[in-house]
C-alpha cells in the first residue's frame, strides 16, 4: 500500500471525485515522476489555493511549479508537481532521445518544456514523456 506522505490534510472534506482528480498530484513519486492539474481545476473545482498546494508538496520533499497560461499549453495555466530524483532517473535513461530532440535533460527544464509544448506525434520523445508521467502502457515507437 502506498504511503500517504502527509497529504491527507489537503484531501479532507473533498468528494471521492475530487480526491480522484487530486490523485494526479498526490500520486507523484517513484512510479509517477510528474503530475499536473490545470489551475482552473485546482481553484474552481477542488477549491484549493494553488500556492498552498505548492507549499504542501514542497514540504513533503517534492518539487512544484505554477505555470501561468502565457507559459503553458494549458489554457488556464497549470500546477506541475514532480519528484526530482525519480524524474532525473527517467531523463538520465533517455538522455540520447532528449538530446536528439533538443529537450532539456534536467528535471526543472524538462518540466518547463513539457508544460509549454504539447507533444502528440508518436515518437521516442513522447515515450519519454509518457514514462515521466508514469504511463508505461502505451509505447509509441516500440
């Protein structure tokens, strides 16, 4: 069973649907190095202050970045939460693919690029992005 790592205080009072949505962030760890939610979802549906959520996940040892709409491919902007160590392992294992596509090989730079550029075309790069989000079920280039 996965440890809660102290996130219960942010989920108290939320409906099961809201908790399921928030799991995109609360599930971040070794098997899911990155998660994100649109800021609209955090503010208007979950009724959580995005900055408070950032502070909460940072206190738990994760990294978080708020991207405004102007810096993000998500219309309302987005909150990205990531496990820097786990993400760096994915990036290190994929260094050649990232370099071939001109993508950063550091966690912070990678998250910023993912936030700013939506990739849909099935490529080895999309495989790396999928692994970073914990999705190992759909290989695009295997």
